């Protein structure tokens, strides 16, 4: 009888240890699985993007050396491009560089409805992409690289010289918005509250009824008529 009890006790302990090991293993998997980086640009094609209000993308947007390049010599074939997908809470990362005197922007929370909104920036917010030393927009407060365009100026300007790649990040999580440029936090604010609405009312977007009101939308890259490059575009849903 004593031998039987010993055998049962050992078996029970073995099962218990195996269960604990499996539980720990599953916990580790579950901890790693929710937030994965998803490419929005494959470095080879313009798949997943289209010109705002259209189903295709203009030929001015080209793939060059694993980057999305806007070629301003392709007159009439450009336009702002946006993702096919919509996003609500997200962490977006991408790299950008501009030619001398160039202007562009990363726009998000775009509500694509051409019948109501002619341009992506009628609804979407913009992280400014700019040659601060060459483009005249840089002379305007809140219009410089890394700014939340026309709303909040960057707290610091870690932008790199023209021709060098900049790492930009936009993090929007349940109304908390942060911009990072080259690893430095440049803008922090809260969306959609009374303070936000007052800020919009004091900006160039005051008469745009849909601006900054949507809590999900598409992500866009701006055609401002200047050469600009974007690469390594990835997003993580929060």
C-alpha cells in the first residue's frame, strides 16, 4: 500500500510540474503575440496604397531603391496617397528624406469621402515633413519638420540635414498622441477634448467641420509638388 501511495504522489508531482511548465510557456507566447509590426510598404510595389478618392495610384509615386519616391516631373500624375486600410489606435514608424527646399507630410485619421472632403487634410492630422533650412513654410511657427502641422510646434528639432534619412514615429492611443523624430519626443497632446477643439478653432482648420474629429482613418503621404522619399513604413496596432 505504501509503495502505491509513493508512485501516485510522484505521478501527481510530475503532472503538476508539466502543467506549470505549459502554463508558463503559453503565458510567454500570449505576452508576445498581440502587438506585431506590420509593413505598410513592401519596398517593391505600391500595393496597399491608392490616390485619395481613387482606386489606383498615380505614376508620379515610384519605388526607387526600396523607397516610395514622389517624382514631381510626372505632372498631373501625383496626388496624396493613402493606405487601403484604416487604423484607430496605432504606433506608426517610417523613414523620410527630402530634396532641398522640399515639403511633404504624413497625414493620419483620414476619412476618405470625396463627396464631403476634397483633400485628406480636410479631416486628417499631419506630421510635417520639410526642409527647415530651405522651404519658406519653415518661417511659420508650427509648420516646421516634426510639428503637428499648424497646431503644435515641436518641443525640440532633432531633424537631420537635407538628403539624410529621418526616423518618424506617430503614436496614437485612446486620444493620447505623441510624435517622435529620430528617437526624440517632439509633440505630446490629447485629442478630441475641449482643449483640442479650442486649438483647432484657432488654426487654419477652424472652418473644416470634419477636421480632427475622426477616431479612426487612413494614413497618407502628401504630394506637395516636391521630391520626397519614404521607406521602412511599418505599423503596430495598439
